[in-house]
C-alpha cells in the first residue's frame, strides 16, 4: 500500500502532499520536512529506495523517490509494493503530468495543484494503484477539462477575478 | 511581471527523451484554464521576500475569503471553487485552515462536475474522520452513489476510500460489494469500487461481510478490462490473507491470467504495454497474490505456473527490446517478483539456483537500484537450504559492496546479506569484514552491526577465545554502540564456559592497559577479573595488586553504574586475593565512598566494608563465591535485534536449520522443535501399565470437544453443578477446585505452576458405596502439550479398583514446551456395577498458567506496547459483563490469570493494565493486557498484545469469558 505521496522542490517547498493514512497536520508537516532532509542530501545516481524516516514507519516502510529537474517525487510504501513497480509508477505519473500540461514544469504544479490532485486521483486511490494506463488517465483528464469548459463560460481575465 | 521569478522553475521536468526545450516564462497562466485570482495570489506568495511577508499575505487572503463566505452576497459555484482552491494551497504551505469546510461540503451537492470535484478534493485532503460534517458528507456521497452517473459515482467512491473512516464504513460497506459485482457497472466504477472496498476492509474488516459476492470478485480476474483486473487483484490479495479458503479458486485464475500476459507478444496488450513490457503492474500484482498461497496442488496449474516463471527468467537473458531504462525497470520489476515467488515456494531447486544466478548478475549491475534489490532478495534466498550454498559463492562481491558502495542503504543491505549467508565455514571472514566495516559505518546502523557481529560470533564460535576477542574488539571499535545485551551476554558465556575463563581474564587485562578504554570495557573487565582474576594472578605482571590498581585507575572516570560494579569487583577481590584486603578496605573506607552522595555507591561501600570486616573467611568465601552458570535461554541479543527489525528479522538464525551443530554455546539459538510428538503411551498411568485394562479403550471421538461422552451405557448420569465447560473456564483464573461431579464420581484438582513447569494433583472420589472396577484415568494430548505422569493412582500396583467412598490421587507433572491452544484431555473409564462408564474432560491447563508476572514502569509499558503494534499482534474483544462489575473481583481474577497488575500506568484509574511473560521451554512470549470497564454500558473492552498472534487471540478469548 502507498502510505503517502509527496512532491517538493529542491528547496524543500511542498507542492503536493497526499497522505493515505491519517496523520495530524503537524505530523504531516514534520514528515515532509524529514523526508526532504533524507532525500535532498543524496547524490544523483545512488539508490532510489530508502528505509522510511522515523515518523513514517521505519523499516517496514520504504521511501521511493525520483528527482526530476527541480522537483522530488516521493512515494512512501509498505512492503506489499514492488519497489521497481512504484519507481515506474512515478515515471508514469510524471509522463502523465507532462501530457496533461504539455511540457510540464514546476510552475504548473504550483499553479494547478487541483489538477495535479485530479491526475493523481485517477492513478492512486486510497493508497492502491488504480490505473497505470497513461492513455486512459489522459482521456479521463481530457473529459474533465471539456466538462469544465462547458460549465464555465466566464472570461478568466475579468477584473473582478483578480482577488 | 510577478511570475518571472526563478526562471529555472520553468525548466521542463523532462520525463521523456525530449531535449531541454525551455518553455515560455509564464506557462502557468497561459496553459490550461486556471483561475486568474488564484494565480495572482500564488505569485504574490512566491514573491514574498520573507516568511513574515508570506504570513501577512496569507492572513490577508484568509480574511478576504472569510468575509466572502460570511458576506450577504451569495457566492456562485465558480467563486466558491476558487476560494476553496486558495484554502487548499494555504493548507499545503503548512497553515491551519479552520473554516471553509461548510462551503466545501456545499460544493458536493453542486451538479457541476468541477465544483463537486473540488469539494471532494478539499474534503479528502482536509476533513478529519471525526468531523461533525461527516453526516452531511455521507449524505452527498449517498446521492452520488445512487446517481448512476459513473463520474459522480467514482468521485464518491474515491472520497470514501480516501477518508476511510469507520463511520463511512458503517454507512457504505454494504453497498460497495453490490456496485462492484453489478453487471451494469462501468469499468471505471468497478475499478474504484474494488479499491474502495479494499480500503474499508483494511480499516474495519468486521464491517465487510463475506458473501455471495466473493465468488464473483474472484472472477473479475478474467475481466476484459486490465484496469479492473489490477484493482481486483489488489482487493483479492488483501481478502485472501484472512480468508484463504474462500478465495482459493483465485490461484488457477491468476495463473492463467499471468500465463496469458507473460506469453503475449510485446504489443498484444496495447495501452497496457509499458515500454514494450506487457502489463508489468498487473504481472507484479498477480505474482504477489500467488505468494499468499503454497504452490498450486493441481499438477496442470502448477506446470503452467512453472512454465511462466521459467519464461520470465529466460526473458531476462534476452537482449532488451528497448534501450530505455523504463523498459528494463518494468522487466526487472516482474523478474524480482518472480524470484520472490520462487523463494516463497522454496520447493524447486532448479528455479532457486537460477534465481540465485540471476541475482548474482544484478549484484554487479551498474544500476544502483538493481544492486540494492538483488542484495535484498538474496537475503531471503540465503535461508533456503536449496540455495544457501549458491548464495555463498557471491561472498566476495558482497564484501566488496560493503566496502565500496557509495550509498548507505545499499551498504546496509550488503551487511544484512552477509549476516544471512554466514555459517560456520565463512563466519571468521564475515565477522572480520563486518568489524572492519564498523570502523567507518554510518552512525545510524552501528548498533545493528554490533548486534549482528555479536550474534554471529557467538553462534559460530568454534573456539571461545575468538568469541571473546570479537566482542572485545566490538567494544574497542564501537563501544558506544555496544548495548547492555551484548556485554551481559559475553559475561554469561564466559561464566558458563570454564575453558575460556582464563583467556578472557588475560585478554581483558590486556585491553584495560590502553590509556583510554571504553567504559563498557571497564565493566566487562571489572566483572571478569572479579570472577576469574585469580586465573592470571600467578603471573607477576598481572598480580592481584596490579589488577586492582589497573581497575582502580579507571574508577574515577566512570559513571555511577560502573563504579557500583567495580565496588562489587573489589569485594570479590578481597575473597580471591586476601592480600589486597587492606588496600581495598582503605578505598571503601575513604570519605568519597562512605559519604558518597549516590545512595547506591554509599550503600555498597558501607555494606562491603562491614562484610569484609565481620565475616569469617569461610563466610566470605561462600557469599562471594564464583557466580553459578546462567540458565540457557534465548539470547537477549537476538531478541533485541528482532525488536529493532520487527518480526522475522533474526530469521537467518531463528530456525538454525542450516547448521544444527552450532548450538554449542548458545542454547537460545538451537533449533526449536517445530512439532512436539505426543506419544500417548507415556500418558498411561505407570501403575496401570502393568495391568492393562481388559478392553482397549477406543480413542476419544474428538479430541477438541470438552466432554466427548459422559457415561455411555444404561447407567449414564448427568453431571451435577456447573457444566464441564463452565467448570473448566473457572479454572482459567484459579488453580484449585472441583473439576467435575456427578452422582458417581467427583474429580478435584489442585495445581501449582512455576515458569514452564506445573504439577497437578487429581483427586477421584467414588461417591457410591460400590467399588469401581478397571478404573483407568489417562491423559491424552491433542496438541503440543506433553505431559509426563510420574506417579500413578495411589493404590497397590496391578489393581485398578476404587472402593466405595474412597478417594484416589493422581499426580501429573507438566512441562510446557511451547505455546499451545488446546488443553490436554483427561479420559476416565471404569466399570460401575458391571456397566462401562467413560468420560472425557478438558484438563484445566491453559497457556496463562505459565505466566510470570512482570512489573514495569509506565514508560516501559508504553514503549513495549508500541513495539507490539502490528495488527496481528493485537487481539481485542468488546463484551458485555456477565457478572457484577466489582473492581476488587476483577483485580483478583486478573492476578489469578497470572499477569502482574500495573498501577499508575493507565491514565484512567478505572482501567486495568497488566504485563507478564509466558514461559515455555522453546520460547518466551511477552504479553501486555489492558482491560477497560465501562460501568455505564456494563461492557468491557479487553486488549491483548503479545509477540505471537495466536497467543494474543487465545489469551483474549480465555480472559474475556471471565467477567
């Protein structure tokens, strides 16, 4: 089972955090901090699997991460998940983001955190892998975008919308 | 432009092979259909120069949103959505959000998809399961589930799965299976329903009743839609762990699905082909599912599966279909899972050796991830008897990994593997490599390495001087990480082995010469010289005064605990070496000892001084005699390593099956008998063996039943008083009383238990005036409890008569070899007035009889409680009180049950908390219990945590019936 999914920047700013087990808000922030600390000081080309930090499970939980340009993608999983499977799932996640945002970059994730969540929702549910087929996920997201367009016809650059 | 900050943020993440074509400066607002106000707010935050400025901006925004929400003007859905989005963003930055929940809940009932979606998102990120809003949320979910709109249904299912609370389980657990197997559900809905159900089942299994749907879930493995199959496999994997028999049919379905995937061409599965690998995730999940079961029984299924496994191993040797790393990752994900399954089956030597060779290749792979996984897998492979030797051939590579890997997590795996592959043939090499590694090892893993070295050195020691050297080296290299368990253990072993005592004394004496030696060395040295210093006293270089002054030169630098130990060494010296008496008495008499501020030190000084002055040499020699050998039991080091690593950690040594000859020093790691034979002849009464009963009694019909048969034949008599089951239950918390009584016979019991031993006196009273003939009580062992009966019925041998009104006695000596669930049975046969009588009763020997109460402080209790937090270690029961709820009675029962009662541990004084250790010959099981009475509801909640799952459950059941 996936316990948590985190995305943060090279500076440790969290742009997405999704916990599939209840943690208090304080603990969530501590986990993010601890994870950043664990991951950020690692060289490139070392192993992408780590034992979990103190807060989230220790030896039973593994931390699987990938580093893309300015962002870290971190999945906390228990022993029932295949490390390489999750490693590839992160890749699928990023490739899907790339398709949905056309050349995704860090700013996309910052400004569209709701969309990122929606993409994640199509892939992972309650901590279990729901769908791994990128085309299927992208199709779902496209449908949502169309729905959104049909529901809102208001121009987005109106002055009233500046706040 | 505010968005121009940090242009590197626009660097594409580059997941694909595309070049680094930099994108526009303002991608965020130019792409997609983002909300302008939200974007402006986010850029404001990003431009904040300081934390204070950020907080100020956020507070301004929160005030703004709050006023909008409270304002008179009704907000349209779009605005609500925007503000909720802002709140989410603020939350993510680590700020508390204490409003907006109601607005989010309102969005749930919107008929606009995007509003509903953002409402659900907010709730799954921000709403706690105990929120008061849960009723409103549940209502919205209910409507969406019933909407027959697949998109809405999926949103609702996601919400249930993400919150996963008990309330939601109660509200929806019954509906989800129906949605899952309904013929008209869309694929996406089925997928979501499967995982939703899985989540609810994990959270509260009692809420998900097994039923007719389970069979149909298994058949989802045949579904056309691969996404549905993937979700279904996850669900089945979880369900079958608790109900393996209900889901057995999944084995053949999983095998045939797997076989179809593995043998398909790389393009057959279209979208589910990932970089030329067909359906890697599904394959991995199927292989995991199969690991829940033993190898298939059906030969055809098994043949097909073995073929699959061979195909995967073969494919690993084929040239890759793509140079992309994703291709090899996906392929290897399947390969590693295949190897896990082969190791799990542990029955195909050919496959095991192939797996080992494959992993051997990976050990030298240039990808760090693969080296890591190979080391990890090989660790489990090392414990298989088929592949242990094959694993050992890689020792040099693994040692090299320990020395050269840049990454600590990989080095850690290498150390684990060395530990697992260690046996007598390579122990010296491995231990010396691990010692060398220890000098540079990361601080985080030093203690674990120390424990491992200590265990290996003990287990594979051929000569004990090597063992002593190794432990002293440990203290020298990593003294801070040598825990009490380790240095206690070396003392135990030296005490128990007289052939190593002289060497140990010499070695510690030499080690203590070092100008700066670790305090643990002083402790070990102090203890050993105090016991065995006489063995080296003949050498003038280590004469008694030299030994004393060497130890005493360290005294002032040591902690209180060490100084206390040294004081004991000194008094032992007075006995060993009378010539040191005056010097030592001088030291004890010094003001710094006699008036020491530390009570322990002062007391020792005063008492030792007096003892040395008043006691005669003989008395002194008796009091200060060499310590007796320590009882052999499980190595406390091994126990500690297991605690550190969770259950199964010490597995390489646990079973000891590879090296049965290795138990010469440590009784603790010798192979534990996995089954104890229960020869029934030994249960015969000695007194009766000479005169077997005329008719061989048939075996009891069903060993598990309490009262198999009471007095068949015409003279059958019902029992008096409590039913036998009730009587048996009463004995759970007491040791003496009447076990059975009817018109003819009364059976009384008196028993006592100490550690894993017990003695039980059975009294058979003939209540009639007529003699019983062929009276033959025997004990039958349905389970693992072996009982030896030392004395027979107290009557002349050869006779089996009980006169009218007489009582005969039988003594049973009981030894608990390992934990057990079923009690032994007492079978009594005799003839009364010519009619054969027989009855079978459960003997009141339950596992709790072997409890040893353990006192501990609250802090220790909670620490242990936390250590036993795996779900299978806990058993809990909530039940109605059957007797008046009297605290004193409860206390007496808990004490009778055998555990210690701990005061001032539970914050609620009404609750009872207890701790104890179940002593069996093979192992000890630590138990913690907590009983929470609720007088108002007349209910109890009982929680048991032990290190063994069946024990937790069994104790919980036994004890729950007492109140």
